[in-house]
């Protein structure tokens, strides 16, 4: 594969985790993009001067005039919980206008869903599916955060963590037409689709997901609390994962990297009891006291023997 080029200025995807591998070229979490303040305000798709009130409750509507074309459809990996079903139903009909940025946190706030009833897993699941649909519909994702471990509901490369206090998902509609979100449940399968009226020459990108498994290492550690007479059970390690999402190039053009996610491997831990030398090195004062006690006992024994 030819070296991939990276989209600018929106390719910098936020990566959150306990381990950030700079050598892999992974970015830090949220990236500040200068012209974001011009296109995003406090509303879900607001400009700096037209932000809707936080308590506004957008209702589903026919956001796209005329016969709409399906731009992208993504299926949920798992069945939705009752609380998730309500969230997805509420998302149905949301419009992302041309040139505007949609913030899922602002949308949740407008629907009074960032309080005690907020469920991180529910919001993150929806955000991940929405982010995948957006990329498959040639929209931009200027802000996205991932979990330290890939959740079971998330597709590799399209993980999106949303929290009530910090992490958001932003979708930027770079197209010259509005896009509507459609959610549907058919035969127990939940789908999220994006619809719009693109020009006749519009085509969906060819998306390629590359996954590289990072094998877990095995670490032997000294457990000073272990009983030498008993076997100490080792813990199982977990492999890590490096995921790269590309737009495939056409006509020999190089691929474009759009997402890169890294999940650090968890090493297998094999504890063992310490050797006598390691015990002495770890606690020399105790060893010195033990030697003095032994010397004293020997001296006492010798004195008693001489008296008899």
C-alpha cells in the first residue's frame, strides 16, 4: 500500500488512553482547530451568534426537502437497551445543515439528558455509530475520543466516548446540502442512516479498516507476600489493537488516513516468591537484626556450656 496522506485540517482525531504512543503518530485528546469557534456555538449546530437555548427540544422533522438519497447506513452491533431505544428515537430526524457542526453533548443538553439520567455507555454507543455514518457520508469528525478498552458495542476504528463533563463528538457537514439522521428498528436490528440531496456526481467513499493486533508481553514480578510453599497463579494478558481507517484512493491515488486508534496491550503478570537474596536486599535492616539475634544465641550457648 502506498503511503497514506492525511486529511487537513480535520484529520486530527482525539485519542484518550493510559498509553499514547507518539512513535505511532497518535494525536493527543481534543485538538483545538482555529476556525471551529466561527462555526460552533452552544447549540447542536449553532453559529456564534445564533446559538439556540439550552432547553430547546428539537423535534423530528423532514429535514431534507424532496426525495432524499441514502448517503450511509450503519447497523448497531448489539441490541439496544430500553433507555438506548429512547435516545435513538430522539435522534431520528435531527438535521445537520451545510457548513454547520453538530455536537452530541449540546444535543443531549438541549434534551435535558446530561443530568442524573445521563448514561455514558448509551451516549457513547450512539456517538460511535453516528461517527461511522458521518465518515461514510464524506462528513468530517473534528473531535472524537476513544475508550481505554474497546467496548463490545463499538466497531474498531469508530469508537467514540462521550462523557457528561468532558468528552464530546463533533460532526462537521462539509457538504453543500443538509443531512438528516434517520434511525430505524427492523426485525430487532437497529440502524442509523444519513440522508440528503447531493449533486448527481456525489459518490460515497470507499472505506477501508486495517486492524493490527499487538501481542501482550509476559512480565515476571517478585511478590514479597507470596508463600513459597504455594504456587502463585499468573494473570492472563490481553492483546492491544491498532486501527487505521482509510478512504481508498481512486485511479492510483494514495489512500487518505481518516482515523487512527490505539488500545494498549495488557501484559500477562507472572508473580513469584522472592529468593533469600532478594529478601535480604529488600530489607537489609531485618537481615542485620536476624544476624545479631543468631550471634547472641550462639554467645549465650557458649557461656552456658563454659559454666557447666
